[in-house]
C-alpha cells in the first residue's frame, strides 16, 4: 500500500446514520485522501458529502467498494444489524476498517470478523474512542508506573438514566468494559445479578432497545469480574438515578491511592493520594490530576485512524481492536448468561450466541 491511504465511509441515514462522527475522522490527516461516501438515503448522502468534502457519493456501498478500492473504510452506522455484512465486505475488498461500537450484537458475528481480518491480513479498529485519548493513555502510564500502588479493583458505573440497566450496559457500558480491559487485562470469569422491577429476570423482561444493538433486559445490574491479573472488577447500572449525567465513569482502587475518571473521556480526573479513606481527616481530599491533557471525546476518532494506519504498517493489533471489542461484549453478554444459569461464567464464553435470544423464546 502507498504512503497515502484512500479512505471512504459507509453511512445509513435514518438507520444508524454516521455513528459518532466516524466519517469525519480523516480530516486533517495528511496521510489520507478521503475519496467517497456511501449512503442509501439521499438527504443523508448529501449531508455526508458536505460534512466530509468527499468528491464522490454512492447510493450503494458495494458499488463504492468496487469502484473506489479504498484502503480504509469507516463503517459508521450505530445499528449493529449491518456491521457483519459491511465489515466483511470491506475486508474482502482489501480494506482496513474503523467500525462503530458495538461491533456486533453477538459473539459469533464478532468471531467471524476477527477471523476474516486475520485471514485477509487486514486490521479492524472499533470506535471505543476513550482509550485513544492522551488523558486515558496518561492514566495507563500512571498505573504502570505505580502511582497508586498495585491495582486492586475497578468500580465502573453506567450513566443510569432512563436506559439504566441492560440498555445502558450495551450502549455506553461497552466503552467502560473496553477501558477496564485496557487497564486490567483479560477476564478469567464473572458473575452477575440482573433484576427488573425488583424481580429476578424472566423471559418477558427481554426487550428491544431504542436502537437495534441486540436484545436487552433488566433495570438493575450488578456484575463482578475476576481479571487474570488479580484485579477485581465491578459494574453497576440502575434506571433513572438522581444525577445520572455525573455517574458515568469508574474508580480505580490501588494499594496506595485511588483514581476517579468521570465521563467517556475521563474529563473529570481526580486522585485520592491515600490508601485509606478517613472522613474526619481534613487533609485527606481528592485532588485534580492537572499534568494530563483534557480532550473532547471526538479527538479519539482522529487518533484511532492514526493508530489504525500505524497498526497496518507495523502488523500489530489496533489499540481498540476487533478482538478487544469481542472481549468487551463478552463482559456484557456474560452478565445475562450468569443471571440465566445462576452460575459464574468462564471466559472466553462457550456460548457464542446472545443469551437473551434463547431465553426470550422460553416465554413462547
């Protein structure tokens, strides 16, 4: 491949759109020539042309792949129902891919993408933008340098608005699970408790979410993850909690200190430089971490493309790879598997289908 990469984007107006700006991730990148967009919706296609400045637009994304032979393609729709087909076609056409999250709604489709990318020698990055940001990269360095001592636990919290519970876990929680793995490594096993209206989960509680990203269930979720590294992970989400906009994020608990990251970009980053919390000790307060830059989450898209190009040239996995996306999805689907079976779930999961798909069928 040449030093200048031909890039394109696939959107789908009215059915997932352009995700969270994946089609504009190439702007300002001197190593990229953005050549085309594709969208079946005429109005969305016109807007996509305006947003990207692309010289060409196609109604049929398959025709775009055939005519333009892009080196990199952004698969932008938020809806997961098209991802397997679109990403697979891009890989078959010889392109690397930047895909909106969640990459797939079940593990089998994710496995298929990972295997196809491997067989074709192409790279797939997934839009978990937070891990690309300089602030989060700086947090990882702090952890590796022992700034909080040995990492003992990570407590992650969903946004917990009207989508709290299952929908919160898949739409926003996927970022948190990917970031937990970025800091702590692979999960060995997990267990969880999922309820709806205070009752144990029943087949009738399985719902279709606001956008097609697979079935969801429960308005209260508490999950525990045992990482290979010895770190304990926790996730919680309840529907309609007070201050929901401020709840999203995580605390990283160390043997000597703790970190708090709030927001998808870790925009509120605080350090508690003490091993034990003492409410009466006035000197023991949280302090802002001021030596790391604060960036908008959208910057992560641009950095992801830079990393994808570097990964392709160095023949390594992207920072947020397809395999990492499958592993994050396992942490989500394992929650349902644990609740349904009443047992802890070993990772990787043996059930590669969505646990709620079969569970919902039990009510029929």
